[in-house]
């Protein structure tokens, strides 16, 4: 009887010990699983928060505007057209000495053909104008040669008459930089830059030397800050451009977004904080390639509404500087 009771006690003790071991094992397995779930929840929450933060930043007001120059800021088409006729005439007469020489007035290039060609870089445009296709073995060499001749001739002729700003553009540049252009709620982001204004940049498919020449010739000799009027040389609105580039100062010209990205980098802005304004299909393509906040098209340049309305990328088309001002306001 005593032996039987002893055996029962042993069995009960063994069961108790086994239960304790199982409970400990269960806790060892279960606890890490709970910890893993909490970690997964934390990572998911952080990712969601980051995504939300990025989304909120993308929906904020813009901090910069980058402008094309020819046909957007400056009414320079006749300067470009006449310079083109001069360079092409010289090329034709040099390479066709057996034929009757041409003059700039008799060279067979219409203004419509010139306007269409303005969507290309200067070397490509000129090579096309002399009848070469992009797959021609001499296309690049001829284009580069003509481009250099054109730039040397054309840049020297820039002034506020041959490449003057369109009506209202000078005032718009000042107002943008000074913060006088407000969003539709009548306010402006206090972090958008000096004096609550926004940063401005310029990018053209002409050479960068031309860009500087046009902006220097046209930009008003006073700054957005009235206190700077006594020092016009260093404080004119030209000096408030945070970045100025041309086809020869960026890795790849428009329609690639490289130039816009380079401008954004120098302006200290992300492309999502910037809109690009231009008058050609290549402007819309470049803005899309750079992932700008938006592209705005203008109808006073080389391309009309029928052309630009078919172009993917332009959010709005503007008929004058007042339209452009209101279009920009929506993004502030």
C-alpha cells in the first residue's frame, strides 16, 4: 500500500514538472512571435508616416520657377531668324560656288520652318535647315560648325530691342522674386525664400552665353528689394536668378530633363517644388522627364495653341503675362 502511494506521488510530481516545462516552452515560443508582430507594425507605421510626409511635401506650394528664354521671356524670333538666314547663306555660298550666290533675303527658309526648328538645339536645327537628316554621317559635324558660327554672330546682336522681353514679363519676374505674387488664398509660404518670394531660374536650348546676354539686356536695373536701388549693378533682378543654363552647359539639352535637374540642384530645390515655363513641345517633355511639379505653356512664342494643346505635359496654356501670373499663383 505504501509502495502504491509512493508510485502515485511520483506520477503526480512528474506531471507537474512536465506541465511546467511545457508552459515555459510555450512562453519561449510565443513571446518572440508577439515581439515580431509589434516590430512589423512599427515598420509599417513608419513607412506610412514617411509616405504621408512625402505626399504632404509634394502637395505644398512651389518654391521656384524655371523659364525658357526664346519665345517665353524674350521676343527674339526675328533676331534668331535673321541670324539663321545669314549663317545658312554663308554655308550655301561656300559649298555651292558653281551656283548663283544667295543672300539672306533670298535664302529659301520660311519663318514657319524657322519656328518649327526652334524645338531643337541650335546645332541640330541648323543641320536640319541645310537639308541633313540626323542619320547623315556629317550631321553632327556640320551642325556643330554652323552652331558655333551662329552663336558667335547672334550673341553679339542681343539687346533689349532685338531680344526684348514680352510685355509684362519684367514685372512678373520682380513680383515672383519679391513675393508680390500670392496664392489664391492671398498668402505665401514663409519658407519660399528671401522676402517670401520664390527662386527663379532660366534654361534655354540656345547657348548659355546667349541666355546671360538676354537676361542682362532686359532685366530691370532694380531689385525686388527697394533698399537695393542704390546698388543697381550688383542687385538688379538679373543677379537674383539662382541658376542660368543653356544647351552647352548641361549634360543633355531639352527634351531631356538634365538641364532642369541641374538648375534645381543649384537652386537648392527638389523638382517637385518647381514648375517649368516654356513655349515648345520639348519644354513639356523636359519638365516631365525631370518630374517637375508642372509645366506651363505660353502661346506667344514659336508654337500655337493647336500644337501645344496636343502636347502631353502642359498643365495649362497662357495667352499673356497676366494669364501666366494667375497660372503660377495656383501652385504657390
